[in-house]
C-alpha cells in the first residue's frame, strides 16, 4: 500500500532532550516536506527536500533540522526541544515538482508535547 | 503576499442539507488550488484540485469545488451533507516562492454535520 509513515505517533518529552521523528514513503517520491499544525494557523512548512541531499528551509525552520540521505526517508530532528515546539507534525511527499504531480500525500501525524 | 483565507472557523449544517466551505486566495500567476480533509487523529487526505479547465471540479466522497477567477475563490461544496463529513477542511494554493513551488494552507474550517 502506498503510504507515508511517521514514528512515533505520540511523544512527550522534556525541554532540551534531543529527539528525532522519522518519516518514510514507499512511493519513490522526490519531494518531501515537514509541516507543523497549530490551532488557527493551519499548516506551516518547516523544511522541505526536492531530492536526496537537497534540503531547504520552509516558513518556520528555527529549532529544527532535517536530513535526506535516502530518497524514502526524511527525519525531523529537534536538537534541543522547547515548549513552543509542542505541536502536531506532519510529513508529506509528492512525486516531483511538475504541475501534474502536485498532489501531496500526508503521514498520519506525530503529536509532540515538550514539557 | 501570496495567501489563502478560510473566513469561517466552523460551519454547522444539518444532515441532508447542502454545505459550502469558503476559500479565497491571493497568488501570482495561474492558481493551482487544492482541498484536503482531516478526520480526527488522521493525516490530511486529498479531496480535489483545480489546475486548469472546467471551473467545477469533482472530487472524492461527493465533494466538488467551484473555481471563480474574478472573485479569487475556490469554495468547497456538497449537495447533501452526511454526519460522516464532519472533519477539518483545509484549502491550499500552490505558490512559487524562493524559486520553488510550495503549498500554502489556509487556517482550516471545522465542519460539523448534525443528525
């Protein structure tokens, strides 16, 4: 089944403790991205990657890192989490940049709470 | 600035009645517009998109959306609402920003369909 998977789905952690949220897609998509969803703000893009070893900042990159060593994986890293990073995180992927392939597929979400 | 606006935080409708969820956009060039739905504890699911052609776009679960260029709107509609349509709906527009295409999301509209 074609899908985007994220782990963990739920995480409670403390300020300053490094964490990684994994994302994997099995559709051979070139483009992957991370969003955070906050009430009243919709989805805001954190980072995106157009292909392996190519990553760029989105709208709210501060406090986050990503890597794209393989096409299928795009982990989100919080080196020193803070309470304002408490949010619902979504990973997404799409085939490429051409107009006909713009449909994005989303993972199930990771609810992160930073105490 | 390129943006998407969903003016209603919540829409309430009785089962069997028609529903409309509003979306307006501001983007440079031709707009590519999308609707996504988020059910509780789930990721976003693609509903429909407008790229070009017929202004009335049909999508999943009986939903449709009407593109109106003069009003810069892309309202989501359904002739007869179901209780199971209750969810969070996001409108999005593809925008060219910093030499790459990104999806800009609205803040979301919660649809409540009462029996």
